[in-house]
């Protein structure tokens, strides 16, 4: 039963990360047979957590792709809902947009105190990013390093990481300040200003993807 539950969770997490997958696509990531994959999909679809669509192929049988429903997405951490957004609207109407900015600036300062205790500035860049990923993972962001897009040369280190869930997406879709504060936070705790957000869930992306570069090595090179 424990294995069944862990495989079920793995299927849900894969669909969250990849947006949609076929049976064979899921099998590539899971150490189970296609029949076992189909068994899990039937259960999840019966519970209303996933839906499917059929795509016809030029040759061969049509392929069925599966994706999470709203109910499936709601299984993942989402700490702020419509009520929180409505409260922020009320604050903006009564106190102005500056009050919203102050709220998120204060939140960023609190988070910074927590993060600096878990990210060690003397460690190499990749290790610092891995430490940040672990903190974000514990906070429900489904964060992970993107190994194939991370690189290291004699003069430069570039590390890419991705977050597949945004617990404050409902707010970030209406206010830019949360994303601005997150980017500022990452720069400060990683010890580099060269952090770029190349995709954002709140702006319609499938993930929040960040590219981090080691500016200290670049500075040594310029001397």
C-alpha cells in the first residue's frame, strides 16, 4: 500500500511538472509497467484528479495524453486563495498600493532571515543554489536543479533551477511585487546580482525558471 501511494504521488507530481504526458511518457519516469501506469491513471481519472485528451497520429494509433484537473492542481500547496486576494484589494483601496508593497517587503525580510541560516556564502555557487532549492522544496515550491542547463567553465559558473508550483500564484498574477521580492531575495541569499527569471507561473509559464551566474569569477577575470 505504501508503494501504491508513493507511485500515485509520483504520477501527480510528474503531471504537475510536465503539464501532460502519455502512458509511455509516464513509464519513462516510473519504475513500473505500462499496465501499472494505466491502473493508476484509471483511478486518478475516476477521482476527477486528471483528465485526458486523444491526439491522432499520422501513422499508428491515436495517443492519449493526461493532465491534472483543477482538483488535481489543488492538491499541491497553495497557501493563498481568492479570500487573500480580496483582502489585498481592500488594503489597496483603503491604504493605497504602497501598503501592498510594504507587506511584501516585510515578508521578504522575514524570509531572508530564515534563508541566510541555511545557505552558506562560502560554498560554491552550485551548492548555494542547491541549498536554496532545498529550502524552496520544503516550502512547497516543487523546486529542482536543471542539470542539463547548468554549466561550469574556467571563467564562469551558470546554474539553472526551476519551481513547478507557486503557493502565491493567485496574488502574483495580480501584483508584481511578490515576484520582485522573490528575485531580490534570491540575489541576496545567493550572493550574486546575476540572477535572471526566464519564465514565471504567474505570467503564464509552466514553471518559474531562474538562471544564476557567478559574477565573482567574472569580476576576477576582468581584473
